[in-house]
């Protein structure tokens, strides 16, 4: 069976013969082509559908050039496409005409109050979508709990990837328990591949999003995040929230790294850091001696203190010694 518009070998042969012998009968074309009359008739029907054959006033069918056939066949489609493009351009112009009103209203909303409450899941999604699409520099996110709902992941992924594609520096911080949830691990891997920085830590206080260091989104009720959110723009509060994010970020480990459970043996680098800590060295001195950056040392120290359950460097050293980590 052939599709109505298919030009197969038989149709091509019949078309060539119709160009050479326009007055031949079907039986004559069939004889020249080595086909049955039914095959010639079917091929001519396909050619007629494509406009490559036309009925002759004197009877029979004559071949038309492919260019003329294409013009006749596609002209209505091209006209329809042109009209659709004109309509799309007009619609785009009408929508863009509202840009000034949108930006003015948005600035008035921001200036109206340093804290704005948004209730209702659809309104929350609309606001977050707006903030994500208009941020230009950075997005910092705290994502507490274990695995994220797969529906939420599917909804968030396209917007996150679009934000990353615009060059927005994105940092996401999960809890270690999220590493056990396959969909969340795949989600984190997708973001990392697209350029995001993703880490995990043992405990996070609340869900939080900070856009361009100028607007933070916090749940009104951390246990029921769909109930409502607060948009915080007060500089003093934003500064505190940013420092809170940095506090947890500095103590986190890269999501790709293996989670170090409490009580597990330290690595060689961690053991060296512990030895120098026990000797009373500060982070800068440890970094200089081990050829590392002070920031990296601070992260290792924070992780060690967390694993040891220590509140101070001295207590960390004492507990490490009791566990035989310094021998």
C-alpha cells in the first residue's frame, strides 16, 4: 500500500513517460513502463493528487513541472502560515505593550511593603515563576526534608534549567536524607550537569529561596508550605537570611560526594586537619601547612565537628582522641 502523496519508483516512471508521451493511453504507458494498467492508474492518481498531472482539455492527463505543481499545491498553506505569523506578531506587540505597566506595577508592589504575604498554591506558584524568570544574577535555595515529590520535581525542572541557561548562579542545598530518594538524586544530577552548585547537609531549618539577594521567599508555616509564603525585601532581614544560607552552605558537602556518617573513620586529609586542630592551629595556619584554601579547611572542620557532635574545636579534638582518630 502507498500513501496518497508518496512518489515511489512506479510513480516516478509514469511521470517521466507522461512528460515524453503526453497523449499515450493508460495501456500504452503501462506497456512502456512494464507495469499493469492498474499500477499505472494508481500512480497517476498519486501524481494527480500532488498536482504533477492535470486533466487535458482534449482528454487524458498531461505532466506539470514540479515547480508549478509545488506553487499550486503549497500556495494556500504558505498564505495560511503568513496570516498566522501576522496574527502572532500582532498578539506579541499587544502583550509587549504591557511591559511598562508590568514593571511599574512590580516596582510599586516591591516598594509598598518590605514583607508581602501571598496565599493560595496557584498564587504562590505564579509569584515563584515570576521571580525565577526575572532574576538575573543568583538563586540560593534551602530544600529541607528528604526526597522531593516527583510532581514538584517535574514542574520545577524546566524553569530551573531555563534559569541556569540565562547564566543565573544557582546554589541548592538539600538534606543528606535526600540522597536516598532516586528522583531527587536524578533531579540534582540534572541541575549539576546544567551548571548549578548542589550540596547537602544534615539539618536545614526551613525552605527558603533568595533571588538576586533582593527578595527571599519563606513559608508562613514551615510544616504546610502550600498555605502561604512571605516575600521579604527588607535589606536588614535579607542580609540575615543570606548569612543564614552561607552558614549552612559552608558546612555542607557536594551532593556528588559520599555522605560521611557519624563515627566513620576520617580520611587522610581529615586526620591531618584533626592533628593540627589538636595542636591549636587556626584554619589559616592549617590551610597554609596543608596547601589548601582556608575555606576548604573551614568546611572540613565544620563537617568533623558535626560528625563528632562537638560544640567547640577543643571538644572535637578530645572526642577524636577518644575514638582513636589521632593515633
